[in-house]
């Protein structure tokens, strides 16, 4: 079985943004669930289920929202500089 030596530094900007958002939501909801109300754990469950369904379907609502806000989207100039020249 081949192993990939891909690190987080080679991830697409959108992947980093999604991971950061999900990690932040889970951490905050666990803290709120412990100190405020156990009902906050339902938000943790929602984030986990959303991650699971997006891995199966390839569709992620957070990705659409972040891209509309311009977060995690590479600028047009950086995309053209990375593309191979003919």
C-alpha cells in the first residue's frame, strides 16, 4: 500500500478553511456543552454528521458559504502564476 507524504502545507486553501472552521466549531461546542448546557453537544454532532455526509457526497455547505465570502479561494493572479506556461 502506498503512503502519501502530503502535509497540511500542500492542502488547498479551501481545505484548510474547512478544517479550521470545523475544528473551531467542535472545540467551542464542546466547551459550551461542558460549562453551559449539554444541548451544545448536539451542535458537535451536527458538525460531525456534516463532515461525514460531505465525504460521501462531495457536497459541502460550508465550502459554498466560505467561497461566497471569498474565504479559502485563491486569487485569480495566484492561479494563473501556478498554471503551466505553454
